[in-house]
C-alpha cells in the first residue's frame, strides 16, 4: 500500500474512523447526547471535505480496484448528506422511547462507509464487500426498537429478503467472473466486448446477467421483488424508515451504475427490455397499492417502490442510447433523497410522543395544530407528486424526457415507457394530496398534544426544505455535476 493509495481512500477511511470515534466517545462518556451528535456531525463534515479534496482529480488505488471519479464524489457527498440529515432527525424520535443515539449513529456511519465503498468500486469483489457493508447495518437499524414487535418482524423480513438477494447477486457475479476470467470492472467489459465480436451472448453469461439483475432488483425493491419491503419500512423506527427508503436504494443504484453501466455496458441492448418491464411493473404496482393505504408510513413505502420505477426509466433511457438517462437518474436520486427524508422527518416529529401512530388520522387537523409542520409536509408531498417548481417535478421531467429522446431515436419501447411514467405520476397525486386534505380540511379525531421539537429537528427540516425548493428553482448547478458524473462512466 502506497501513500497515494491512502490519500485516494481517505474519505472512506475517514468514514470508518468517525464510526469508531462515535463508539469510543459513548464508551468513555456514556449518555452524552451532545458529544455524540458533535462527533457524528463534525466527522461527517470532515468526510465531506476530504471527498471534495480527493475528487478534484480522478485517481485509482490498489491496482485499480478502487476508483475516485466525478461519480464517486457525487455519490459520496449525497451519502454524507443523507446520513447527516438522518442523525439530525433521530433524537426527537429515539429519546422518548429510550433508544440510544450513539449506537444508532455508529451503525448508520458504518452503513455509509459501505455505500461509499460501492460508489468507488472498480472490482467485483470490492463491489460485493461494499454492498454487504452497506446493507448489513440496515438489518440492525430495522430492528432497533427491540421491544416493538413490528420492528422485530420488519427486521427479520428485511434480513431474509436481503440475504436471499445477496446470495443470488453473488451467484451472478461468480458467473461473470468465471466466464470473463477477471474481477476488474473494466476487464469484464473488455472481455464481454471481445466475446460479442465473435458471436452472440453466451448461455452462461446470460444466466449470470439474469442472476445479477434479480439480485439488484431485490436491493432496489423493484416489482415483483419488493414483497416484504413495505413491512420492513412500516415496522422500522421512523428515522430508520426514512434512511432505508433513500440510503440503501441509492447505494443499490450505485451498484447498478458500476456493474451494469460499466462492466456490462456492452450488453445494454440485452438488458434494455428487462429494465423497461421492471420500470413499468414497479411504477404501476407501487402507485396502485399506495392508493389503498391508510397508514402514511406504509403509503410512503409503496411510494418509494414507485419512485424506484421512475429511476429505472432513466436507466432504460441510457440503455436506449441516451446519456441524459443517467443524468436524470442521478438528479432524481438527489432530489428524492431530500424530499423523502423531509416527509419522514415530519412523521417522526409527530411521533415524538410515544404511542402516536402514522395513520391518516394523526394528520387530521395538523394545519391548525402545528401549521409549520403541515406546510412543510405539504411541500414535500407536492415535490413527491411532481408539482412544479419543486425538485420532484424536474426529477421526473428529466428521466421522462430522456426516454422520449430515446424513442425519437427509434427505441419505440421507451416511448411507451414515457407515457406510462406520466400516467403513473398523475395517479400518484391522489394519495399524496389525500394527506394534504386531512391536514387542512379534516377535524382531528382526538385532542392531540402540541409538541415542542428540538432545534436540530427544525434545522434538518430547513435544510431539506431549502434543497427541495432550490433544486427545483435552480437545477443548473446540480445538472452540471450529474452531467460530469454520468460522462465518467457512460
């Protein structure tokens, strides 16, 4: 290991050290919430600074197994922002239930380090290690409220779902490794290109592609591989649900970008049809089932599945020959992270008093009881719907426009996909706006206590609000960043 390698992996190493530091601080000075928060958030600032510093120039480490490029930098900063907001939102929910903050922050930081490793992976083995480091903490977080039966049930289901998907994904990686003779991402792409020049796709490689597609479809909760995801989301503590709905999802899309776009890029004509079908099924079923939900957390869980479908539209557009599809996917990931975390933060704020559910009745009359929370929730829901000029509108517009451009280039299936995406976005307005109706046009069923929320909670909500609005009003700077990230691999 050279000094250059250490500098290149600096952000990842710093993330691991921050997680360890939180654990040490809690052991030395137990019960000091302010010290834990200071260590966690201060450490995240250091990780972000190192990410920006190392991302100024592209570099490789460990003989090309670890790569820093514009995509790595963008994803790392997004992961830092997601974890930072989750930690900020958590205390108001955890403290009334007697759940420790230090362990929560530590596990979350280890999950972030795994996501960062995925983003920088240029080797199949490193990619899988990063994936597991990212998802294993998620099982712990889902069952963090050990005395809650729903949390335990959700954790078990999430663990079983994740274990099966990891095994299937690893089996597919083994096929790719065995048939190409290398674990390097660039080497796999070269070997596949050479193989295709001498004939069609081999049966073994097709089988490996099928296994890998199934594995990542489980990870992003694409239909029909989503089955227990809503149960895990509903049962998890609300700050955990917010994190699980965006962190592992964007991490899994990072796997797709490194594996499918880079390593399996020469086969994109072969997986185009599969992505189109997955996108249609995921959008449609996610929205249709969300229409029937009366629990807002479960509704947002199915909404999260639907948003996976929209992101797959961008991936399908790239497979159809448009780099704008990747740009739209990356923009969508950032926009969705902030507006969805904001929505779950409002739910968590309402659940500060133990025993409060996330049913629709909890939101009845919120506009009169806590008008600021109601206004913020409305903003996040409008963004999730795709109402201009929020970030959610432009996120949907960019992926759909990329699909339309691919259709104009002759890929007819993507024209159909664009139409389906528009229809699904319109259908989703019903269940999002239903929550707004309850907040401003329904009387509360019971007299609810108005709660006092911490400054950290309001600060986190302010950040999510500003980003949701600014990314919609001024999308140009982020589009430049995601354009560089997309061109780095596309």
